[in-house]
């Protein structure tokens, strides 16, 4: 969504997630309602079909549940990836630090001035 503001992107993504969760929950509610209308003990032919439909409803309920879980995992992983990619992009595109001034670096590393040699007899201990 190139030309859409960041706040609008978040609203649109949140709205789409809510619609998806709403559809899944609606499917679960309809599966439960359909399950209650299937049982008819008076008709033996419908009882076989009801068993088949009951298994189908159970399978649909399980599929809806896992779809809801997968959608949650996808949403969280997408948010985590977006946060990571924005920080990585900022790290890659950041301006380099300005160079440190190096005008008098060697002044700090010069040897101290040598003192002139003292005139006189050398010390017998060799201590200078």
C-alpha cells in the first residue's frame, strides 16, 4: 500500500483481521446451530444422513478452530516481521557517524622532551 498513510494501513489491517475472525466465529456458530437441527430419531434414513452430517459438522468445527489459530499466528508473526524489518531498514540506511577530529592525535603520543645530559662524573651505582 504505497500511497496510504501508516495509521490508515494499521486501521485497514486491523479491520481485515477483525472481518476474518468474525467470519470464522460466524462459521462456528452456524456449525453448532446446524448440528442441533440434524438429530431426528423418528426417521432411520435421516439418522444415517444425520450421522454423516454430524461428522462433517465436527470436522468443520475443528477446521474453523485451526483456521482461527493459524490466523492468529500469522497476524502475530506478520507484526513481528514488520517491526523487525523497519528497525533493520533504519539500521541499514542510517547516516554514518561524523569522523572524529584527527588534527592533533599525534601530539598526545609524542615522547616527552629529553632532558639535556648532566655534566659531571657518572654515578657509581649507574642510576644516572
